[in-house]
C-alpha cells in the first residue's frame, strides 16, 4: 500500500519533501503532481523502478522516458545544447514543455532513444516538483500517468487505479491532465511534435 503525502503546491512542507526523497533513495516509485497532470517518477539510477513504471504503464522497451530537471544549470550534463537551443530554453522554461535533445554520455543508455540517442527533458514550474528535485539534487526519470480506461484529476482517481503498485502518492489537490508541448531540438532546428499546454507563440 502506498504512503500518502499531502503537500502544499505553493509552500511545500520541507519535512514531507525530505520523506519523499528518502523513499526515492530507497528505490521508490512515486506518483506526483506536475503542471501537466500526475506523473510517475523514480530516481535516476533505479533500474528496478524503471521496469516497474514500464509494467504499470504497459510500456515497450522503446518508450522514451523524460528527465525531470530542477533547472537549466545541469542540463549540459545530460543533453547537447548549442547556443540557440540554450537561449530558447532559458526564455520559456520552467513550463509545460518537453524538449527532445541529443543525450550526452552521462545519460544511462536505457533512457536514450534506441536509434536517435535522444532524451526528453522537462523543467516544471510546479512547486512540489521543484522542491523534490531541489532536495534530491539530481533529475528524476519520469513519464506521465496515463492508463487506458482511467482519468486522473485528483488523489482518489490515482488511489483507485494504482495504489497497490506504487510506493508513494503525493496529494496537492486538483491536478487535471494537460499534456506538455513537445519540441524536438535534436536536429538543429525547432520541430513541434505535439501542441499542448506550453504556449508555442513563445517559440517565434
């Protein structure tokens, strides 16, 4: 049975954030709120957690995970960025965007696109996400919480579907699913793969 944490979205309680991060260090799979709906996350080096998330979502080995990052400071460790791409990211992040970039050697191979060697990166402005990553001091492996036959708007929806399959569920109230805008920068240009919650006019 998952541990439940009620964490304030604007003023996350540090005591509770530390407990969540302790669970991540122990290998936990968590459900947490983002600015684009609920997501599943686990620590960067947690291979078992990655496989558990794949099982929960019924994902193939080829499904791309996202690195949820605290800020731009560490992005060069995980993705190759030219000056134009960096300026774009600095202009519009944090926000409801996922950027596809060429991964660096520091990214675990299991996270890279099999052929393109790319990785998805996110920097969310959600207070709980920022607090967790600030305490964790490294990115989280993450995917959106999407299950056929279910819609996730609040904690009861999450508990009904997967409470027995995860270790931690974070409740911060109403969290409607709004997919991110996905932008591919790996080819040197700007390619919008999916229009979502992130404002694409900022790309012009």
